[in-house]
């Protein structure tokens, strides 16, 4: 009964509130998932949204937005996304195979708004695609900003803000994130 009241009904609610019409694939949804925008959102095989025994399970949701007609969010195979994840694409966000994403992470491929006061309300902020390559692990509370590629097998430490690309087989952490060790 508890699961039905506090989880299943919320999953149905967010499915009803979703408005993205170009969705491919069927992730395993354990946590509410809101799909928004006019672009394309695709899920590979064995994608998991939400983790039951993890923070924010009963209180948050996962938010994926492919804002414009050309916008894309592509999630590969065997990807596990923990609770309270968000990704907003004006151009393209790619998460390749075998990626693990911690609690409360976010990926954004745009500036959101211009820094110039007279252009702050423009609909087209600067954008650059984001790629998370195969077998990457993002710790909790990681933010990845526009134009970043995280190389294969890399690990991003908890609380990091990634502003520049990280090479393959690296451990990076900090604000801004920097490579602290090679694997």
C-alpha cells in the first residue's frame, strides 16, 4: 500500500504531465520521470530510472527536457540513473553505455540565459553538446555544463562542477572539476 500511494501514483502523475512526443525505448522506472520538450528522448536497453534505497526516492523526480525540435537526449544501454537527476538539452546530450549516475546530478548543454542584461530573455542561449562516454561513473551532486565530454571509464567525484572535458580513464573532482588522478 505504501509503495502504491507514495511511488506508483507519483509515477503515473509524472507520466501524465509529460509532453514529449518523440520518446524511444522503455526504461525501468522506479522513480517519477517527467519527459518534456519538442525534441527527441531515446533510451537504450536496460536503462534504470531511480533507486529505491537511495536519497530523494519519495520526494523528487527525474526531469529530462529536449527543448526544441532539433534537441536530443540519447541514453545508451545498461545505464543506471539515481534519484533527482535532470538533463536539459537545447542541442544534444549523449549518455553512452554502462554509465552510473549518482543522486541529484544535472547535465545542461546551454547557458540557460545570456549574461548580457538586454539579451537575458532571448529564447536561444549559447549551447554546445555534452557527451558522457562509456563506463563513466558520476558521483552524487555532480553538475556537467555545456560543451563537456567525459572520457571513457572516468569517475567524477561528489559535488563536482564539470566545466571542461575530462580525458579517458581519469578521476576528476572539484569546482571546477580537474583531473586528480589517472586510472
